[in-house]
């Protein structure tokens, strides 16, 4: 979907993931850009294993040095607090990002801009780190007396993005179609690109073998298909309609999975103890955990030390079937939330 918002092919794209979890999104974008480009493409920047596998030929930093997801308290309420370097909540993050910028510098990113000659920059989330990175990039081009290529940023929402950010970023790509409440608020030059996860989930649902015809009521048609998949999934897993199935979107890094799965299992156990549910046995609650195949071992090792019986799904199609079959969801990823919403969970 990102590539559809771009009018031309880029020979070399500098792409930067703002967190370890953004490595998946970066790899998806690179794969799509290569498929849609009429010319060979090359990539440089900052990414993880998945982006390297998709062709990130020059990786100038260790993405694992970032937090799994960037955390910025008070982001839209007390923005000036965030900019105070010694603020107790923000100091560790500022120091972490400071080290990453120095890592990029020490590994030659800025010095090699003349050799790599990226035709555009694309950054994925973590706007506070990226803003400082763009300041460094802008200064490098000014010193070279060269025109800086177009800079794009992909994030959840463009709401509350300040006018001053236009000094560094030319265009914002956002996945949540939210508008400023007051029409007089500044709106950053931007394009709504939607959620890749929701798009893929709905595409899968529309391509499923069972066909329902409706000329006008598309939501009702989708709901019928969801219910059809739900019954098939629960029958296959021997889950009755009296049982409550909880879908757990566990994330895409080891740290996220360890945190989210333990939290989900403990939460379900506590839920079963609520007085209003005193007639419900723990056996009436089940969890289905979605993880990537290469990280399934993390969940398996955790479950070896616990008594809960958990269903694990490791492919996109099985993940979407599990969403259709579930009654509620606990998701650590915004993309997973969008997929759940698309499948009426």
C-alpha cells in the first residue's frame, strides 16, 4: 500500500526502522516496493534480520539497541517535558537514541551518503529519534551544498504533528484515518495509506472458498463469512460455543512475546476468578496465541512451565481463522488490532 502512494521508482532508498518491532513492517514495505518497481532497487539504512533478508545491503546500526516499541509518555499533552533531556521518564530513552545516532555515525552512514546517494528517505515510527536523525542528515547535505532528497515518515497518525517538523520531513504516511478535532489546526502534508494488516485480513476473507452474495449489505456479508470461519475453526479445535476463546496477538520480538503471553494467561486466570463468573471453571476459558513460526519456541518454552492448555498458530491464514473463532482479543501490536477489527473481533 505504501508503494501505491509513490509515483516513481527509487534506485536507492534509505529506510530506517524506529524499533525492533518495525523490522517486520520495513521488510513488508521493501518486498512490495521491489515487486512494484520497474527498475532494480537497493536499500540502505537501519533494520533487523527481516529487512536484511529483503535486501538491506548497508545496515548501519544494531536495531536491538532500541526498546521493542518506542514509549513516549505525555506525547500529546506535555510535549515540552519530552524535550527536557534530564526528565526522569525520558532520560533513558534520550540516552538510548543518542547512542544509536552515534552508532550510525561511527559506522559511516553520514560519511557514505555521497557514495550511497539515496533518492529518498523513509522512516518508520519513533518520531523523536527520527527528528534528531533528520536534523543530522539535513546538516550533512547543507555541508555538502547538495539538495536533500525527499523524506517520508510512516506512522500511526498525523494528528498533533507540529508545523516545525516540515523542516525535516516532506510528507507523512499514516495508517489511522484520524483528523484534527479543530479544522483550524495545522495538518501536516500527508497521505492516508491504511493498515496493511487489515487489508490482508479482508483480502483473505474475500478470497475464502465459501461465497456469499449481497449487492448492498457488504458488512452483513462479511459477518456471515466470519461466522462460517468461526464455526469451522472451533469445530476443528473441539471448542464449544459455551467456552470463551481469547486471541492473543503476542508481538514479533522475543521480549514482546514473553511479556504479552504471560500477561494474557495471568489475566484470563484472574478473569475466571471474578465473582460474577463463579460458576465458570477455568476449563471454559482457552487462549490461542499467534506468533511467527521462527519464534514459536519462545511460547513453547514458556508453556512448558505452566499448566494452561494453549492453541498456537504460526501462519497468517491460521491467525485470521483464530481471530474469526475467538470471543475477545489481547493485542500488543496496533496492526493486530486493525486485523481484529477488520474481522469483527
